[in-house]
């Protein structure tokens, strides 16, 4: 008997309530491309290394004669290089996070930045003393990020 009375009351109150307003947000899952996620993660790793190098240069610029091969360079020059490196690392980090979030601007920025890095690595390898073996790992790293970003798709 209790179930019958409850169902009558439920039906009575529900029929007097207005229907819910239509929502323009559909519960659609966000599709992310795995290639862009991998590219973003690699960019964040690259940004972390770049930030560490920038912090190293900045700490060297504040000390006196710690690193022998930097003794000939003035402190202001090292500070400038450190600030450029830190800015580049922050930009890489920001772009890597945007790439993971599947942003179109981040994909384009990734393609542009990694293309520039690839060309700079190749120019550095060719114009050096002839031993380009030190440029192999950065070239593979930048080329992989570039390939993943080109092959990835944004919504």
C-alpha cells in the first residue's frame, strides 16, 4: 500500500513541475590525439632541461670563476644568455602544456619551434670541427617532436 501511495504522490508532483531547460552543453568526451600528447610530453622534458641549463648559466654569471671555459666571457653576457635560455624554456613549457591540451596554436608553435631547432642543430653540426656525433641525440629528439606534431590532429 505504501508503494502505491508513493507512486501516486510522485506522479502528481512530477506532472506539476516544468520540464528542465534545454542545455547547450552535450556530455561529449574530449578526444585527444596520442601523437600530440607524446609531443607535448617530450616538449615538457625539453623545457625542463632548457630551464636547468638556464639556471646553471644564471648561477655561473653570479659567481666568480667557477667554470673554467666561461672565464673569458663577461658576467653580463652570461646573464643575457641565461635570460634567453630561461625565456626559451618557459616558452617550451607553455607550448608543451598547450600541445597536451590539444590546442591548435600550440601545435603550430611546436612545428615552428622544432623546425628552427632542427635547422640550428644541423647548422651547428655542419659548421663545427667535423665531429657531429654530439648533435645526433638532439637532432633525433627535435625531429621526433616535429614529426609527432605534424602527424597529430587538433579538433
